[in-house]
C-alpha cells in the first residue's frame, strides 16, 4: 500500500493559481484551474508518496483516497535534519575545498 499525504491549501496567489503544501514531507505546488490548467512543483517533497488535496474537511480527503483505492491518509513526520558540522568538521571541509558557511567551494 502506498503512503498518502494530504495537501493543505495555503493561499490563492495574485496570478490566480492556488498554492498547496504537504505538512508531512514539504511538497509545495501551485495549481492553476481551468480554462488554462497548470501544475508547477515548487518543492518535490516525498515523490514516492501519493498526494491528495481537497478544500473540504479531512474526512472528505480520506473518503476520496479510499474511493480511488489509495488507502487511508497517513501523516508521517519528516525526519530531523542532521546537525551542522562542528569547528573540527568545518576545518576538515575547508581543507578539502568546501566552504560550509559560504555554501561554495573554496
């Protein structure tokens, strides 16, 4: 069974497109409706998950997921980010040509 994440409506943009975000994996998209539909992925998030978005309450999202055979909606927390390198690691990174603080190779 595939993991299903529920997309949340964020805002209607000045372009008329809607912005949607997945709180479980960070996926962000804009969706422009008819007559000129367009989907733009701003952040792919978990591309292996099925994303379902409805403006109606969460119970409707779960019903829609089941209707299409996607199973129950699951909100899986994102793993924590690894810690930033300490001073010793930063020295080693600098030795091999990586400027951690500036984000560019030295």
